[in-house]
C-alpha cells in the first residue's frame, strides 16, 4: 500500500498542497530534516524528563501541601491515566489536522500546565493540571514520530529514530538527578517551572522549522464511538493495573475492571469493522511485523520498567543512597542508551531490524538475570556492569521496535502508529510494575515470617506482620526510634535479605519476559511503507 503526502510549504496561512515529488529540496530552516529532529527532540525531552523528575519532588509536595500518600500517588496516576488513554486518539488528530499543529498545541499546553502546577497551592490543583499535562503530552509524542516519518527518507529514518530514542533514554534516566538537584537547592515548584522555558524554545523552533506533512488520503471524519470505546477500555485496563497492588489481584474490583476492559476492547473491535473511517483500521494488524513490533514494545517495557522499578528502591533503601546518588549510579544505563541508540539506528539500516532487536532483547535478558544476583553488599562496579548491559540491550529495541511499528503503517496512519507505539510502552510499563510488584509482594509475604523467626526476633501479630511486609516490599526496615540498636540492626538485615529475595525473583521473571521477546523480534522486518512515507529535503 502506498500513499502520497501533501506539504504545507509556507506555513499555516497557505493551505495549498505541494507534492513532495515536485518540491525542490529544502535548503533553509523550514522543513530541514535534521532541524526538524532537533525541534521534536526538545519537545519530547520535556515530556520524557517529566516522567521521572516528578517522582523526586513528591515527598516535598506532600510536605508543603499537606498531602496524604494516596494524594501523592494521584500525582503520578492522574498523569499516566490521561496519557495512556488518549495517545491513540491524539495520534489520529495529528493524522487528520497535521502533525505540526498537534505538536505545537501539545508543546504549548504541556508547558502551560507545568507552569500552572508550579503556581498551585493545593493538591487538587496539582492533580488536575497533571491530567492536562498527560493530555497535551499525548498530543506531542505521536506527532513527533509522525513528523520524523514524513520528513526523513527511508534510508535515514532509523538514524533519526535512534537519536529520538537517545533523547528519551537520557531524559528519562536523567530525571532523578536533575529533580534531586532542583528540589534540594531550589524548590519542588522548579521541577515544573523548568518546562516553561523548554516548551517556549520548542514552540519557537516549531514555528520556524516544522512543515505540515499530510497524506492525500488522510482521514476526513472522526470515529467518535470508536474513541469512546477505546478510551473506556484503556481506562479500565490501566485503572485495574494501577489499583491491583492495593486491592489485590484476587479482589472482585480488580477483576471487574479487567472484565470491563475486555468487553470494551471487544466492542471496539466489532465497531471498527462497521464504521466507514475507523479510528484504528484493524487491517493494520494484518502486518505481522507491525503487530510483532507492538508486542515487542509491551514486552520490553514490562522487563525494563518493571525490573528497574525495584532497582531504585534497592539503591536508596538497601544501599542508603540519596536520590541524586541513585541517579548517578544509573548513569552507565543512561550512557549506553545515549551511545547505543544512534549506533542501533545504523545497524538496523544495514542489517534490518531482526538481528539487532533479537540481540538487544537477549542482552536485556542477560542483564536482568545479572540484576537478580545483586546482594546487599554488591559493589558499584558490579552493578554498573549489569546496568550498562541493560542500556546496551534496550537501545536497539527502543529504536527498532519504533521503526517497525511506524514504518510498517501507511503514511496516513503514521500518527495512529506513533500512538500505538507510545501506548504499548505505557501499558507495558504499567503491566511490568503491577505484575512484577505482585511477584515481589508474594515472595516477601512468603519469606518474611520464616526469616524473622530464624533471626530470633520478637514475634509479630498478624497486623504487625502485614505492616512489616508493606515496608519490606520497598526495602525499608520496619523499625522505630524506640527500637534498641541491636534489634534494629537485626531487623534491617532481615528486611534487606527478604527484599533482595523478592527483587531477585522479579528480575528473573523480567529476564524470562525478555527471552520471549527475543523470539517475537524474529518476526519483525523493515517497514513495508517506508518508501511511501519518505519525505523530501536536504539531508
């Protein structure tokens, strides 16, 4: 299937479509592929950074605004829910109205919502504007991929996505370091205010540089019922995953929302076969490589985000590091993603995606197995080896799976494909945290009573044991200021031993998921529609 793009060469004021086959190569700023990449990278950096930088500010927000633990959880959950639920719909908006417009609106809205959070004086306003951050972030992310797909020719797309992935990896991993410095030396508000100048830079660059690329057969109508069904199904799924750790996996409420999610997806699939212009044409998934790319992105996110979730507690709770020190210890992972992403783009261009993707997931599996061997006294050098290997393995997967999804979609669905890629990553991360969290909790609950008894510590009532397990799941020793020093030391040893046993099992499960992903990677291939999506310009 091939498609033609139309390009608004003069900006939003001139709507005359220009065929890329007739357009002369761009020699100035507007429409230049590499300047386009720089522009979207600035916007994407703002959203990726926000995903992890806010976690460091949560304790300070809670103290300053008098928020409860549940309130603080909503600072993260509200953003994640809004982002995950609206990504695919936002991608469709880009396909319909142009990715340039949706990118600019996303950048402006995200920066404005960030500034509003910094000015907020109640937790209710913080949570409300976090929802707006998620909605505008959803507009921005698929639009960035759509712009890259339309601007870069096929032979350069992998390198562009490699640099795009490098920016996301560096921003995500650098969030805790920058967040720690800002909270410690400025204020928690500065974590949000920093997005205002970054957003302004992205907006100015976007107005000067970005061209509006649209496919001639882009959608002209909206599948409103499809949007409602898909959004409802995604909400129920993500809500169940968020609440399952608190409710319990066997709780009726968890299964109710899971069931509603399944019904919602089934109704959505049925409706998409009936509507004239569906939100997601189901024929898109007849492409085995595209479907494999989506599954691979989910599996990668389960292994990476789920496994890394516990490593942050390991560094801070077991090794006693500050958030900044913990972030610095993760620099080998960040560094390898920064170095490996462009190299992965080159390798995928030369070899195709199968070998780099399969090799990357194999390296991820080995790294997760290595992380399952970490102990309370493991040295920083040993940790760095496994973190670096994990970053080396993730780089080709982030780049390759993204190219497989976006490159195998028709040009007129590049925004939807970008939304699929981001939604797969968000759902995978949520699944990883929830499922591996359940594995961790089960192991801790199983081992703690025996470890406590073996250490000859004072017996606990069932209620005290539940409280102790809750603390140990995040590596915290259940001691108070009144606990005698000798007993506190014993309890700390038991807590850390039990936590590490749970983390080890969770990392082994993550390694198993990565092994499955190796075989999924073998089903991928270079984008079938890459040539149709090749833009023009001076490269």
